[in-house]
C-alpha cells in the first residue's frame, strides 16, 4: 500500500473557490441531514466524480461542477504568495492563509478555473461515466440516461463565470424513463469505435447497446442491440427473439427476483482473448452471469486481439480432432467459434483516424452463428465459505480484471518481439472477478476454465436437443470483510473503484469509509506456479500460498459523521498534483494524498534524478502522522427552518390563531405539535454537532502535544547530526551547566542531611542493643585510653602499650603537671596573704608586692588557655572512644 502523506488540500477547502465544486446543492441544503442521507443512500450506487486529466466533474443535485484542480492549485499558490508579499510590505506578520479568499481579487487574468454545467435532468444525478476518449460523459439518474458532449478546457479559463450549457442528448427517451425499470449500470464498451458505444443494463436484466454518433440523433433513440437476459436464459435456438418486452402488463415471475441486476462490468481493452468482449453481470441475489461475445455492430479491436483469438481457436480445434472422448457439445462449440472467426477473417477492415492521430481498424460484427451470444451461468462459487448471512446479504457491485496478453505464444516463430506493457509482466494468465456484497464482504474469484464465446444451437439442431452442459464455476481464492458488524446497514450500496498505479489494486467505497485492496502479494507467486513445468510439491506450495499470501486490505479513510454518504473514490496521478484519491461527502471534498516515489515524479517530468552516494534518490524525512481533515457539521451553519414555518403559518388558514391569545383547541395543539417536532429535530442535531466539536477540540490538545514532542526529538537529532548544537554561545552553556551543578549540590546536601540523621538514630539504637565483642583495634584503643587516664589521674600501674600511645600520654602528662604546679603556687601565695592578715589583726595596710596588672592578666590568660587545651584534648579522646565503641 502506498504511504499516506496528507488528508487535506487547502485549495479545495473553504473559503477558496475550489470548495464550490463540492458544495451541497440548494435543494438538499434546505433538508435536514438525516433526510438527505436517507434519500442519497437508498437509490443505488453513487459515482458522482469523473476525471479527465487534471479536470474533475462533480455531480451535485441536478447540476455538474467542472473544474481544473491543477489550475485551482496554481491560483491558490499565486494568491498566497501575493498576500504574503503584501503583508510583509505592510509590516503585518500574521498568517495570510486565514484571510478570506476574495474571488474578485484572487482570480487570475484568464478565469476562475471552475464552471457550473447545467443539465436537462429532472432528478438527482447518481452516476457520471466518462468515455474512453474523454470527449463524452454519460449522466445517469435513477431511471434516465443523458450523454453530454464535454467542452474544451479553454472554457475554464475564458473569463466567463455564467453556467455553461453544453450539448446534451437524451438516451432512449422512450426506453429509459421513470415508468420503467431503473438503470443500474452504464458502461462504455472497450471495443467501441473511438469509444462511442454505450452499454446500459437495467434492473430487470435487459442489456442494450447504443452506438452513438453526434451527427445522427436517431442513434440516441433506438439501441442497435437489445437482449433480455431472462428470455435468453430460457432460450433454445439462436434464431429466437430475445428483445425486451414492450408490454406494460407484467405477470409475476420468479425471475423478477432471481435475476434482479445489481451491477455489470467489462474487462479492460488490453485483456487477453475473449475478456474484452465479455459482459459480467452480478445479480442482487448472488448469482453471476457472463455474456460472450457481446460486440457492437462496428468495433475496433487492439492489434493483438484477433491474432490471439485465431491461435486459440485453431489450437482448440486441433485438440478436439485428436481427442476421441470429445463431446458433441464441445465439437459444436468449436465449430461455431471457427465459423465466427472465418466470418471475421473474410472482412477487410476499414481504417479510421483515431483521436490522437492513430489509425484505427474497424470491423463489423460477424453475423454467424448469431449476434446474440448464449448466457453463461449462473456460475457456481467453488470452495465458497459458508456465510451465516447468505440469506440476507445481496451483491452490490462486480469488478473484473482481465487475463494478461500472452505475447510470447502469439509471437512464437517470429523474428521480432511484440512490446509488452509493464502491467503484463506481473499479471495473471486468468481473469479475476471481485464480488462485493451489502455487508462489505469481498470475494476474490478466479476464472480457472476461462470464459469463451458461446452461442445457442441453430434452429435445425434445436429439435434434437442441445446436450446438457456442465455448470460453469469460479474458484473463490480469498474472502475478506471491509466493514465491521456495527457498520453494516441494510440500505448501503458499496462500490468498487479502480486504481491508476496497477490494475491489481482497487478501492472499496462505502458509508463507513474507503478501503484500499491490493492483490499484488499473491498474483506474481500464483502466476509463477502456473507457468512452472515442475509438478513436484505443487499441492504443498499451493496450500502454503492459500494460507499465507493474502490480499492487502487497509482502511485509508473513515468519515467523521456516520450519516455521510461517500462518492465512489476516484484515483488521480499526475506530475502536477501527485498521486491521490478524491471522494466527497454531501458538502465537502475528501482527498487523500499518497507518497509518490521521487523516481516516478522525475520520470513523469522527463528529468534525470540526482543520485546520492548510494545511488538512490534521497527520501524526505516524515515527522508527522497524517490525520483526516476535520469538517464541522453543516448543521452549525445551516439556517433554521423555524422562521419560514412561522411565516407560512401567518399566510395559512390558521392565521387568526397567530394574532390571538393562546387557547386550548385542536388547531393550537396541531401548531404546538408541529413546532415541537421542528425544534426538537434541530436541537438534537445541534447538540450532536456541538458535542462532536467539543470532543475534537479536546483531542486536538493531545495531538498538538504529541506533534510538539516529535518535532523536538527530530530537532535534537538534526542538531546532533549536523553539529549545530555546538554553535551555541559559551555563556548560555556555562549558565545552564552552573544551574545543573547547583541543583545537584542542593539535592546532595539534602540527601546527606537525611543520611546523617538516619546514622545517628541507628548509632543510638545499636549502642543500646549491641553486645558483640570488641575488635583488635577497639581493644588497642581502649588500652591507650586507660594508659592516658592512669597518667592523668596519677595511677602508677605499668601496662604494656604501644609506642605512640606512650609518647602521646607523656606529652599530655607534662602539660598537666605544669598546670598543677602553677595552680599550687598560686594557692600557696593566696594562703600566705590570708594568714598574714589574720595575725596582724589590724586594718592597716600591709605592704603588697607591686606587680603590674598587665603581667597578672597575661598569667591568667596563659592559665585559661592551658585549661582550654586540656579540656579540648579530653573531649577529643572521649569522642574517639565513643566512635570506636560503635564500630
């Protein structure tokens, strides 16, 4: 699956002119959303978008919006650049993308790039089908078909803004009308001359071919071929009349239910063999039929089609002639095919100029064995899984991928090789039929036997009875669901849409979203096994393939509002716009851009890619996750229906009640009931819209945080790789580092204080509880303390101590003895003075030694310092002893 790049295109959003392509029609804008949804969902498939290059045609109500997306994008970019330059010159730095887009000032000199096409239809347009040559457009309502001659692109840039009225033709003015069966499919025949043959299939199983000519208006009135499949299923001879009945009185028939057509499909023009001329028809009840060969009266085959058919018919006849067990039916079928090829070989093709300067060979439809082929089917779905909802589920669409062209077998023995398309390289040699049901279930079926041309027996052989033929079958290779059980609605109509990159990929559009399906994982493996000559282990390899390799199924879009009906997805791919898928709700576009490899864009622009060191083109770094664009509900901008209702009451027969006081009456009750119904419906829708908007706003904050985080991570990675992070100023780095260090120091200080507090608590508890023996170091320290204590306290017992302890204790003893001597001397002097005073008994002054006060003060200071030193020493010894006791 290609990677999704974006879900938005600014040039297609409001208020830009590109949004007018998808605006709701005026008649639907007046209806409530629930009524508009129910009207759109129950009237068949919705294919309201068609493309022609970069141009898009969008059906809205009864009109068609026509625009050039590339031109609108260029106009929007030019407007943004002019607005940005003007705001820069005016000094306004605000974002100019939020300014209102003025159509008059932003329009380019050539024109607005979009027009409105007026149509003659009387009801809502349901399908738009563009012709292979992109010059005609089939416009389908539920019962009518109109053909529009598409105008030239120059009308978009001519400067005119009035609605455009191209040439329209009504197809089958008496055939496709509202009083008859609805039209379910309109297909441009892949083998029509210059893409001018239109095939219509109605709900009552009638197939009509219209070979259109713009110079012959009668070609739009009467079909050149008309086949009633219900008659053809019961036919016995090729000469019978199988046209549709013109009677309006219809009796009951079981075929009205069993053969109610849901959809029809052709394979592509470049398919192999009988595939381009085979019409596959899917019935609503689940049956599948094939009509081959279904050709217009004048048809133009591709260059390899007729040679490949000639080779296959010749090989079949040669095989049947050498096979003794060949049945009568097989021989008659081979004879009819040979007769058909002989009629074709005897023709001299006419040469016509094609649309692009090419020469086209035109053949006439062979008249033998007959112009109407035999109806093949209903096909039996072999190995089909048992579905519990088989009785309730109906088929809604069919998609056919034709077999690849076998150019190697065709050019065997030739001197040159035929050019093969890229799609044929990894393609299957058998057709793939995809069936889609109401429940979103997709069945991938393989046409193993291959559908070939078949006709009913001629009239002269019908009396003998045509042999019973085997029931054809399709092999169900894979079955998967695209919808959850809660998303299934009985009135939904899912549809297929082809992809532009490969024919083995398609999209499934339903009310619950758009699903991408790719069959590429197993197509190439299956084809290699089919072309392999080795039969050893084939069953084992096929079993592994069936169990392991499956289709790639991914939901790429889910709508915000459950009531929105999505138009069938249309794939675009161009060098100007890239690869994207376009769909639409009833009021807004839905666009999904895919990541296109740069090599493909370069090849589209015919430029040489610039290789890197490893030889590959560099890919941009994606740092965001694309999300679907949010559109607020149109209920918030839709005008209320209450004022018109009040105005209508004032002009109705209940007008007197509007001018009187409120009285209890039946008329008053009717007015209040009707008003309550209108107000309640609008209030309910407003509540839902506001609640959804509130939920989206809440989710937006979380999404914004995620985006900011991712952008910051990517920025850090870029700065680390490029080295720009080191170019910051040294001051900023120092400040940041200093702050980090300070914060770390503060944290460590707090931790240290907590740890110290815990250690103190533990030490106190251990001191009270611990009774363990002292270690050697503790014993040595205790001995040293005792020695010191004995020295200080005068204990003369001699004990063995270490040399260091003795020296320390001796120094302390000397200092302590000096202090004691000084103290004793002072005491003796004081006692002598006291004794002298007591002996004399007189109050006369005794001669006193005259000692200066400075000397006395110095002596006192000396004594106090010695006492402080001794006290500090004792405290240090005590604290050390306590620490050792703890250890």
